[in-house]
């Protein structure tokens, strides 16, 4: 066994999907959530005093590895297999690598705009095609805009999008949108799990 694989094994979490998600929620509550004195604007355009930063919360490799295993285990227990994982940069980048390591599969990043030089690619890493079963990920979801943008940009590759996941879901919006697309969606932590107020969108 290689030294790099041994290093990864040394932080490999133990437990079933529910146990891993419970451990992850504890970490996110402690490290990723802050209550601010005044509301700030979220990427969705909504305002909230609850600031959530999944990248900061999982800055430790041990915590990030736990997140990767929790997501991989959740989809494995649901009987959903995938061989590529990724999402829109920057929110999905670290999480994509963690899930790919846990599931022993390929990763990719989706640029917000096509690269303006060289190959002009918008998808970096694994070049997706009809042989791929894709899991989309993001660190935090409110309206679902970023992860749904990734969905839109992956579809032309011909890859099958078999699932979607996020560390933190701040509303109920994305679940309905993925249900309409027929894509199984499993957030690792909801606003209720984290003890924060949901973001409400007007009708």
C-alpha cells in the first residue's frame, strides 16, 4: 500500500451514512456557521444574519474527508452509483476531490465561463461523455442556482446526472427543483440540522 493511500486511510471515517452525516453536522455547526449582528446578502440575493461557510468549516483535511465519505455512503446506501463527481467552481472544488477520493472515482470542475484561451474548456478535469454517471455537489445551497447551473452545463456532455448533494441546504427550494428534474437530491445538513432560520423565497 502506498504512503499516500496510508495517509488517507489514517483519517478514513467509520460508520454508516446516518452516523457519518451526524458527525458532519456536529462539525458544521461548530466550524461553518456564525450568527452575524447584521444581515448580509447571500449569493441568491436574499438577506440573512446566519453566515454559513462550508469551505472554512471543512478546511481541515480530516473534516473534509468525513464529508466526502458521508456523501459517498449516502448515495451507496440509496443504491445510486456514480463514476464522476463535480460541480461549479469554487464552491464544489474541494468537496469534489473529497468525494472522488472516498468513492474512488473521477472528479471535474465546471467553470462559470468557458476558458478564454487554450482549449476553451468549461469543464476541467475529467472530460465527461456518455460513459459517465455524474454526481453534482456544492458546498452550500440556497436557491440552488450554482448547482443547477452545473447541471445545465453538464447535460450537453451526454453524461447521465444520477444525483446531487450539498453540505448545507439553507432552504427548501433546491429539493423541489431537483425533484422536477428527476434527480435524487440528498443534502448532508439542512437549516434545521444547523439550528438556523430557513431562507424564504417569495411566491
